[in-house]
C-alpha cells in the first residue's frame, strides 16, 4: 500500500526544515518528469515559499538579537505543547472529577488551538489571555485538581521571557525588514504537505512514473530525516541538539 514515510516535521529545527523542503524540491526537479498542471503548480509554490523562507533565515542569522527572539519563541511553544500533552493524560482517568476537569480545560484550550503557529505578537497576547483564564474562577480549581500549576507557570515564564526580548529590540533591528519566521515556516509547511499529499493521491489513482518516482523521492528524503531524528540523543536545556546535515 502506498503511503508517506512517517516524519515529525515539528521536531526539525528551522534550518533543518528548510533543508528538508529544498531536498524534496531539488530531487523532484532533477527527475524532470513533472507535466501534470496541478503538480507543477505545487512545485512553483514550493519554490517561492522556500525562497521567502531562506531570506528570512538569512535575516535571523545576521542578527544575534533576532536569533535570541526566535529561540525564546521556540521555548514558549514547547511550554504550551507540554501543558496540552499533560492535560490529555486525564482524558483516560478513572476519577470522575479529573475527567470533568479535563473536559473543562480542554474546551478552553480549543479556543487557543494552534497558538504556537500565530505570529509573535498575536501569540504573546493569546498566551497572556490563556494564562489569565487558567488562573481564575472555575479553571483555576481544575488546574489545581490536576496539579498543572507548574505547567501554567512554565508557560507564563517563557512567554514573559519572550516579551522582554521582543520589546528590547534595538531601533536598528526594529527598522529592518521584518520577517516572521514562524508564519513563513507555517506557509512552507502547508505547501510542502499539500504537495506531498497530492503526489501520494495521484500515485495511488494514476500509478504513473511521474508520480510514483516523485513519491519515492519524497519518501527517501523523509526517511533520511526520520532516521536521524530517531538517533538524536536527548539533550539538556543548556546542550544544543546536534544539527542534521543536509542530504548529499
């Protein structure tokens, strides 16, 4: 059965994700057999998004201050994700009060679904509102019951750290062309995923060399990154992860 190779795109760093997308685009371009109009349109969109993403990454690499902001944003994203994952454990609790608390908090978190992909300022405001809700009224009692206070505090701390860095940008940095790396990554991910899904669907329905070879190429790239992610050892907060080298 044809399918896409499993790969956790969210575990790739910004640089690694860009490398991954370029490997897919370059590999399919090298095959030089894309004639389907929908296929070629997706490839053109991917090329445009990769170009925009690369320019954003260059901007980040040129500014230590911007790099710190991006890193702080990644830390608060992880804090929000940790909060959400911890909460999901109680969906399967045998304690009725814990299940009710889970349902109440889960309804609240759905209001902020995808907050990690919002632009910098929208996410800052969104997290402020989320934390305020979690620290008040019925939600506070649920947070206390499920022992989630440390997770809420972590989200608060990471968001405040980000806001401090973001507000402290120098005038020079603030006056430069601003690239929202998170938004551009999300745009690139959407186009990449749409392309991969399209190739898979057409390979299944048409079973032609054009799409079969492209699917094989996509899966080869995905397996390369998936295997290296699996080998990546757990790191401490102060130890950077070993970067995945580009495909040769």
